[in-house]
C-alpha cells in the first residue's frame, strides 16, 4: 500500500505538470484539466473499493504478470498485451498491485487530457445544451472515468483512442503519434483498429475539408497496407475463417452466447441487430439495472438517450454530418461500426457498460461539433445584425 501511495503522488505531480504544459496556469482550461485529475482519482478510488469486494480482471492481470518467467512470453494481443505492459513495472520496479492500479489510473486520466486538448483545438465555441456546458459535462461523465481507472484494457485503449483522435486533428504534424496509437489499439482490440482504419479512410474519401489531397492519399495508402496485414489476425482472434468473413461479414453472435452466461447476462442472440445495438448503447435503464451500480449507470444512459434523440430528429444535424470534415465523418462511422460489432459480443450488461465507454466519446464529439457549428452560425448572424444596424445609423 505504501508503494501505491508513492506512485500516486508521482502521477499527481506529473498530471499537474502536464496540465501546466498544455494549458496556461491560472486559466479556466488549466483548472478544468486539474479538476479532471482529481475527479478521475475519486472514481479510481471508488473502483478500487469496488474490486476489493468483487471479482476483477485487474487481479488476474497482476497475478499472471507476476508469475510470468519472461517478459516476451506475454507479448500478444487482447488481454495478453495488458499483462505484457504491466510486466516491466511489476518485475523491474517491484510495483505492488496498488501501485500498478495507480499507474493505469494515470493512463486513463491522460486519455481525458488528450480528448480535452482535441476538443479545445477543434471547437471554437463552448457548445451548450439545456443551459449546460457540454464539453465539461462530457469530460466528467462518471462511467467513462470508472472503467478507465484500473489495470485493464479500458484505461489503455481509452488513452490510445484519444491519442489517435488527437493525431487525426493534425495528422501532418502528428503522424508518428498516429502510428503509435494505432499500434496500441491494434494490440488491445484488433477489430476496433480494423474498423477505425476503414471508417476514417471513408471519411477522407467523402470529405473535401480539412486536409490536402496529398495527405489523404498518404493516409489511405497507409490504412490499406495496415488493413492487409491485420485483418487475418482480427478474424483469427474472433474465431471466424476468411471464407466465412467474405460471405457472411463480421458476425460475432457466437461470442455473445459465450459471454451471456454471466450473472448480468441477457440472451442477446434472441434480439434483432437494432435491439442489440440499443441494448449496448443505452441499457441498463432504471427498469433493468443490475444492482446499485446499474442504477448509477442508468442516469448516464438516460443522458445518452436524450442527446441522441435531440440530434437524431433534426434535419440540420444530418446536413451537418453530410457536409462535415473527415474528422466528423470518421468519428461517426467509427462509433457506428464499432458499436454494431461490440453489440454482438456484449452478452451481458456489465460487459456492455465497460466496452461502450471506449468509443462513446467519438459520438459525443460529433454532437459537440454539430452544436459548435450551430453556435458559430448564431454568432455570425448576431454579427451581421449588428453590422446592419450600424450601417442604418450611419445612413441616417
């Protein structure tokens, strides 16, 4: 426990240093970045208390890494990669379980920091809805923090996706970080990397904004090469042969039947695909929440449902996506395709709650970007109105 406190103090110092590096000290953004750290730390403490009295993958990751005789023996994709990441800290720096949890909590916080940086660079205004600052609301959603605060896939892939997104904001200057984040996503969840490559590639093809033609060709060429090398590994991981993939697509329903045997399991194979996706994104709701944690998550799911309904039934939101840049198109397509894929393997509500937190921010960015554009148009209208009144006064 003492070692865990030392690592916690060190990561606190580094988190404050990062906040001061990216945001001018004393500014509102700097304060939000530091508030994010303490909020994430609070949810990390709650998660640590939760796993003390409940089964947790983090305990198995730590035990396996501790028992492994060599580091390279753990190299691989999916759960193996998390053990591979933890091994050097456990063996070379003698990290305890508590210290390792503190380190991976810091990794999750860095994910929020880079999403915040991306939002501030892309969004000129502070989108608001129903009188609330949506950027702050999105960044402080508790479920996102809870499942990205421990030794496990959640914290690592959340950081990797945030770095990928941050790189896509300016790929010309961040192409090395783009490659690194892509490699990490592939090692944690290869099928997510496969879909994101395809979706952002489509975003580049059907967008005329945001990036010169030469850089579109470079990205599409790199994405095509990466796709060629990893798609067979993805099919092997999910248990589908190549011929089946070509004839039936990425059908993961057999994984759902295996994962639906948990205590919070639902027979997802009996649902249609739209109902599977709805279950993945918006359940549990209050009427089917599995325990106290499920009731807590239900509040957040109601927010997602209201936000989706608000944007879905506006024609101008569809127009905005159609005319949007590659970042908007790629983020929305990635969110949709990854949600469809993960919905087919989330055979229990607990798994759905954990997995959707990895990609929900992409959908929230699209909503933020749409509302930012609406705010921009309103500001332009107000400016033109004032200019018109000024001209009338001068004429008089």
